[in-house]
């Protein structure tokens, strides 16, 4: 080996040692997004040994990351979801840089997962924000007293509903910080857990069923399914008076079919607000519109006095960005 070659090798080894000492994981890719190298910290973040990441696409580790038309000096930082080896998703920060090395354009991704920070945020939300909301709900309850005019009681009831929804959202966030997604193999388990939590909180019979062979699910479709089911269950709890609820997930030849069915009071799907609003139309129809915009299919089967069934079909693969 020439003197120049030895110097170059020593510089590369020194650079590797420095990168391995960082608290963050460092991944380099070519301009097509194919991983060329990764530091040892990658294993603690993603579960892959560095050698296992080489040759993989970067979006298999960080869904949605695409270097398509970036300039050589492009930079981006902020929140992403990472995908572990077992398929579960987790929140993380990533900073992207690009430049030229030996005549080739390369990309460098700096990844940091701050689990301790997320626990601190969850503790703060529990000790402060959640407690303040609970206190606000108690105060609102005083305004529901029959001694107050009907208009005041109506406004207080509406405010109480918003506070209740915020409390539930906070609770889910604190129990599962990565609730935005569940991982390719964890969607069914997450929905099952959601159904069980609903049963415990509302003392109704809940049946969960999964049909078909599990398939990998695009994170955007997965997040939309979870958001849809969460909103539909919220509406069941608030407006249906149901005694029995069924949540079903079906994998069907590259598609996901999810449905929520209840034996409550039902409603007329053709009826716009205001009565539809009493069945939670604002939130429900909002999320169902997102499903349609993502290329999904929505079916609503209900009538007054005979319960309701809402089903959503989405592709397992990538769908339009709805966030």
C-alpha cells in the first residue's frame, strides 16, 4: 500500500471512530437512497446491525424519507417515524445533509431517538395538562345545573365534550407515545388493544376480530386506519347508546378493510347536520373525508333504531399524503 493510501485509510478509520462515538446514529446513502454505511449506534435505534442496513433503502428504516430532487446542500430536520427491525414504529428526530465525496453525491442522515425526553413529556402532560383539563371539566359540570338557562347548559355541554376528547387524546398519547402508527406487524395488536381499552372505559361488550393473512402496511395507511377507528369508537361512546360493539380488521389482497359496528340508536346517513352532528359527524366525517382523499372507500350502513356499521377500505401500500 502506498503512503497516500495508508494516510487515506487512517483518515477513514479516524472518521469512523468519531462517528461511532456520537450519541446519534449516522447513515450514509447514495443519491438513490440506498444505504452505503451506518454507525454502531444504528443497532440500538433500529435493531439492525450496521452491516444489515447496507443495501437497504433508507425509507425502509425511515418511512417517507426520499431524496428525489434535493440539492447537494439541502438540509432538513424535524420529527420522523423510524421503523425497527421488528416492524414497530417510533418517533425520532433526523437531520439530513447532502454533498459530494470523490465525485459522487451522497446523503448523510443523523438520527436521534430521545426516549427519556418522551417520558419526561408524558409525565409533564399527566401532572399538568391532564390535571388542568380534569379540573376544567369539573367546573364545567357546575354549569349543567338545571338552575342555569338552557343556552348556558348547552354551551357548557359542548365545551365538556371538547374537554373530554382532549383528555382521551392525551391519555392515548401518554400510554403510547408512538400512537401515530403501530408497525407493519403490529396494526392488529394495536387495534385489539384499542378495543380492550374501550371495553374497560365504557363497560360495553366489545368483540375484536381479524381475518386474512397479515401483510406489511404502509405507515400512512396504518396511521389513517388507527385514526379512523379511534374517531368511530369515540362517536359510539358519545352518541350511540350501544351495548355491543364489534371492531373488525381484514387483510384482503393488498388492501385493508376495517369496520366498526354497534347496536345503538343508529342514524340516517343521508341526513346532514344538525342531527348528524349529534352523532359526532364533525369529527367522524372529517376523518372519513381523509380516507376518501387517500383513495380509500367508505361505506356507512345505518338507520334510526337499528345500529350502525361504518367500514373503510384502504390500500396496504402507499397512499396519498393526508397529514
